[in-house]
């Protein structure tokens, strides 16, 4: 049996579970990982809670918690179905860019907290040195991430055209 595009639904499901497992290994909770992978693997990039529940064979409550988390970390967006009260959850082609860009703001807040920690603990104490090294790491990668994101936008435009 195949879907509308001629794909084997079992092969698609296997991909979703394998990719979700990779996301879990990288630190994402299991249900958000499965929901994200299912959205990523859908042609439209958008599914309702009922569609996600059916595809993943999970309860609507499980989907609800997962989409709440994914929305908070900017890995999906919510939109209303036209003429309906139902929400659809959508991943965008630039979700990784957006997620990483939003992480930059978090890193800046971590840097501020680490600076305060170094000042509070004393830069010459073992804990203060450890915090200072962590701060230096974040400052170092922050510059490279910003430059990399600019390079990605140029590279993406070459590969996939302007958006």
C-alpha cells in the first residue's frame, strides 16, 4: 500500500521514529521529537492534533504537551484552519535557522548570568574560573554562530532560491 505520493506509509513511519530517536539522543524529549519528525515528514509541513495523534498512534493529550513545548522553543508555529476552530501545527523550511537564532538570545542571557556569577564568586576562585571559562566559550561561539547564520542565508538562497 502507498500514500498519495506513492510512498510506503510504513517506511515513512520508520523514518519518523528513527529521526525522532536521533532527536531524543540529542536531548529532546520523546513526544516532542516524534511530533516534530512527523511534521517534518508531512508534505504540507502542517498537521492538526488529530492528524498527529492518528499518525503517531498517541493520545491527543500527548500531542498537546509536545506542541506546547515545540512552540515555546520556536520549532513549530500554530495557525488556525480557515473557517475552523482547529489549530494546525506547522514546521517551516527555516525552522533550524529560527530555532538557532532564538537560542542566541538565550545565550546572551546566560552570558549575563555568568558574568554576575563570576563577579559574585570571585574570578580567582575555582568556581569563578569555571564560570569564566564557560562565559568565554559562549562569547566565542556567539560570534561564530552569528557569522555562520549570515553565511547560511546566502548559501540557502543559492540552493533553494530567495524566500
